[in-house]
């Protein structure tokens, strides 16, 4: 499984970005897909995730500003980020979770850097 992120970059506070994560195959196999981030000197944290049925979960810090979605036909998960703040600066990682033969597997992308200037 390969997950390839794109869409990161440098923006000013208040602006928007959309991250994309394209999987190498069908995303129907994944129970959950989502986005994590890791800021310098901090642990990786969950940003948002979406289940196969479309249920979403968001970190409190991004609720109302970020939206996670999935396009099964394109094998892609998106993270729309609006009203960005400097504290959103981090490397954002795509994640996919799969259960196969009663075992859980985690897959990660290589990460894409988001920098928000004040």
C-alpha cells in the first residue's frame, strides 16, 4: 500500500489549503482513513479521520475549520483546511487502517509540510 500526500505549502494566517492523499489501490479496503500532524518538538496527533461509512472525527483544535472527505472513485482522501493559524504548522501525514484476518494494520504516507505564517 502506498499513500501519497500533496497540497502542502506556505500560507498566511487566515488562508486555506487542501491536502490530498491518493492510495495505490482501492480505499474500500480501509476501515478508517485520516490525517495526523506532527509539529516540531511535539508528538504526532490526530487531526481528522473518516470511516468507510462516512463518519468523521475531528480534533477539538480544528473543529469548524477543517473538513475531511473521501472520494472512493478516485481512491483519495482530502483535508480541506480553512482559517489556518500559525499553530497549524506541522508535517501532515495521511493514515489508513485496515483489518485483515483479524489483525489491524496501519499505513502512512511520507508527509507534507504545512507552514502558516502570522
